[in-house]
C-alpha cells in the first residue's frame, strides 16, 4: 500500500469535508432586526449578492456566498413586509409593513431615506413586480375585513381609469393609482405573492384558510385594464387542497418551477420550508417534494430566495441559516485548513522515516 498517497488522499477528503459543510449552516454576520422590527427581508441581485433590509438599514452582501454584509443606506423605518426587485435589476420597492409606506430605493445609487423616498401609502404585506412599472400588492382592504390584490402603476402616465381602493397620501402623485385586481374571501389574510415569468402565472395565498390559488398573468392584466376584478374562488385555480401549505405563501420559484413556501401551520404550530411541485398540468395534484427545517425545531420559517444563485436563506424563529453556497465555507487557505494540511503532511514524513 502506498502510505503517502493514501494519507494525502485522506487529507484532501478531510479538507473537502471542511469546505463543503452541511446543507444549511448558521450565519454569523447576518444583520439583526432593527428597533421594533421582527424580520430581516431580502432578495437576490443579478450579480448573485443578497440585498437585505432590517427595518432601518439596507445591507448588501460583500459577494455571492459570503457571510458578510455592509450597510449602504439607512432611515427606512418599519416592520418590513416585503422587498421587491424590479425586472431592471436595481430599482427596489420596500414595504414598510405597519405604517403602510412604500419606499423606493435604487441599488445602483443607494441613498439614505428622505421624504421623497415614499411613493405611496397603502396597507400591505406582499408584493411582486409584473413588469418594470406594474407592482402587484397583497393589500389590506378599506373595510379592514380582509385583504385583496391591487395593482400599483409606477408609470408616469395612465392610459386607463381604475378603481381606487384605499385613500391616497396627499403627496402621492395622481398618475400613480391603485386598482383592485382580485377580491379575496371575507376576512382573508395576506401572504407573499410570486410571479412565475416563464409560465405567465401568479401565485397568491390566503393565509387564514392556508390555500394557494394560481392566476394567469393575462387575466390579471385584463382585470387591471378593464377595471373588472377577478373572483378569488372562480378565477383562481386552487393548488393542492386547503391546508396543505405553510402560511407564508410562495417565497420563490426555482428554474424547474419548484415552489418555495415558508411559514407554519398556524400560531405556535409546526413550520418549515416546503418545496412543492405545482404540477401545472393539474395543480390539484401538486406534490410536496420535501420540507426543510435547518434548525430541527419545526419553528416558524421565513425564506429568502436568491434566484440568481438558486439558494435559500432560512430565518427560523429569528435565527438565520444559509443553504450551502450562500454562506462562505472554510477555504483551504484558512488557518485551520492549513494546520490540518501541515499535520497530515508531517505524519506522512514520519511514516516514511519510521
């Protein structure tokens, strides 16, 4: 047996094991929620970095897969509800949550908050861009009896009239209007929204009933352009069965159309991150492929999906975990890895002289 060759192979395997780690590992430099905020929200940027918002400060990851984040702007106060990235890859809308402000932010020209950062005020929870000028929002309705999907048009001019469903802020430009798109059931609860650009579909959730419905982009745009709201139950296709999925809604869509659904089964009930095949040919037969639980506690999960790296960041009861590839692993040049290498090579030398 070639002792030197096999020992070096063992050394390489050991270092490789150190570098690869587990499927998920805890972040050490992840920002904490600010002030009275409960969450840190984020999304992926086209260069693979994460952008995060903690209810005051906006952070950008130092590099893809690096457990290090630097602040780029501050003063965006709130209990974050959503962070939506425009298709142009740099304009961002931050949903304040409690307080109802929507902030505009440009990743390419980051700046601290000013009153001009507020583009409108509307009760909200989730949102997704359908185009560079159309933002679909899961919003609280005017009667405080539930939620509805509304459209915010960010274009400079409006070609059609739409129904206003909430009061406008005095500083809000008349050109930017909100129109109801989908009426949810009475006392329906808000959740995340997700747009599957490849298939032209929108996923919306009623968290109270824990049901996900699928709407076609064409139907939503027609509802917007004609001021004719869609019906939640008759126009939306039910995916799976009521109660199948966690309460948070669809946090991301992988390239193979797999859905990433976070949350829990209810208050103080088991939670996790579900990976779901929506079975677009027959959504009633959608399949839960796996349930992720990085902490092993079945706690409430919030997922941040980076579609540019196809990686998931999971925040479990406030503790952040990164999927392998989203948290920097121990490189071979690190002190510990070098020490292992030196010790193993010294052992090789000892065996040769023994």
